[in-house]
């Protein structure tokens, strides 16, 4: 059983670590610019880092859900590869957004395409599960 989900579990843990890294970047930016919680405005660089982290967090449940459904019902390795690419594009998104708002656009579109791909794989896998004997 474990070897049927080991890649998905690994990508999930990497995703959690990435989310933790994003949160730490917000904490560091709060300290650097002396912005105490619950404030979410202040220095423009802080605001970009805060927004990038929030955006990544908002999409994380969608990503994890699609990763696991695609991995279980379509193919684990294909879903895990898409998951790794997604994590990479989100990292690029975060880094780009931290520098300038325009820097987020290319990685944003790439990560959205990967989510659509995972959705397609998940739907294909579920259809095959329910339709094919």
C-alpha cells in the first residue's frame, strides 16, 4: 500500500515545507519593517510578501486535493511530477511577487495550467474508475 502513495506523500510533505517557508518569509518581513500582527499593510515589500504567502495558502488545499485524487485514480508518478512542477512554479511566483507585482504573472499562469492539468487527470481517472469495468 505505501509504495502506491509514497510519491504523493513526498510531494505533500514538500508542499507543507514550502508553505512553512512562505510563512517564515512573512515573519521576517514583519520584523524587518516593524509591522506587528494583525496589521497587513505597511512597506510595499512587506505587502507583496504577505500577499504572495496568502495567495499560495489559498490555493494549497485545491492543489493537495487534486494531487491525491489524480495520483490515486490516474497515475501516482504523473500526478507527483505535476505536483513537483506546481511547487516549483509557486516558489517562482512567491519569489517574483516579493520583488515586484509583475514578477508573479508568468509563474501564476504556469501554476494555474498545472492545476487544470491535475484536474483533468483526476477527472479522467475517476471516469475510468466508474465507467470501465
